[in-house]
C-alpha cells in the first residue's frame, strides 16, 4: 500500500456526492486493476478530518469545535480511523457493483442500514434563524465523533441509494482507476472521473499503441491508420 503525500485540499472532489467523494479517497481495489498496490489517501484520522472539512461533510465551526479533540488528544483517545476506512469499503462494496448495473451485496446494504439508524440518533430538530431545521448533537469524546461522522455518510448513502440520481452512477472506465461518480453531463456519455486526468491518460495510451503498430508495419504493409486523437 502506498500513502498519499499531498494535502486534504488537493484531493479532487468529482463524485457529485459527498459519499462518493469519500469512496474515492483510495484507489487500486477494483477487480483486475493493473495497480499492484492500493493508493491510500486517508493516512490518519487527522487527515480524514481535514478532508471532511474540504468536502463539506463538516462545517468550519464544527472543525474548530472538535479540532483539539482530533489533533491534541493522546492516541488512545483519538477517533477510530479503522472504523472510518471499514465503512468506506462497505460503501464501495455497494456502489461499485451498482455503477456497473449489478446487484449490491445485501450484507453490505445491511451494514449501511445499521449505520444509518445510528446516524439518525445524532440528528435533532432545532430552530435556526427562526425556522425549524436539522442539526447535529454535540460530540463529547472521540468515539462519539467517529460514530457521528460515519452516521452522516450513511444517511447520505441511503438517500442516494433510493433516489433517481442512482441512474447516473458510473465508474471511471480507465483501467487503473476505480473512482465512482454521478454522470450529470448533458448527453450522459461521461466515461472518466475527469477528462483532464484519466481521459487524457487513456487517450495518450491509445495513441502510443497506434504509433507502435504503425512502426511494426512501416515496411510498406501498413494496414493501420492513425485517426484523429479527438475521436479516440
């Protein structure tokens, strides 16, 4: 496993939903992936907490309120990163097959359901600017913070799973990328997580393959003709 060396703010948010961006915090677990090792971005709970702010899973006010709990507590009292990653992989076990129009494992769905029920217990109705609105209970320790953040992700996951947006769910077609996203493009023909990253890399790879084939037939028996790169 390789560990990400960038900052939380540098992680691309291309999923179209927080829960999908959460799933996309690693790469290399896709069956048949040419990557020999997984690329893990959540290297610590502190990093995950910074990512949660970056992805708007928590507010700037919440980040400030829980910052000391996350960054200054002894290791034994810090939130549980293993639980966060385990739930991420549970989400992947559901959303990846669905992106391929396959059936999701019922066991993983039940785990999401359990975390949804636990997450709902953290929601409370309060008056905000004179109007009733959903808010979150205050966490008093690291274990509660872990449970609350997993609960938030589970709530969004369940909302997405039963919504019409699920029809737009896709997986990047690049062989070395397993990121998942909602295709909200006008023609619904989006193939890659990002055209500027995986799309460009895939097109360049195909172009190199074509050039190699041309060289093989350069003796006059060239039966392969390069096409316009924009049509690849």
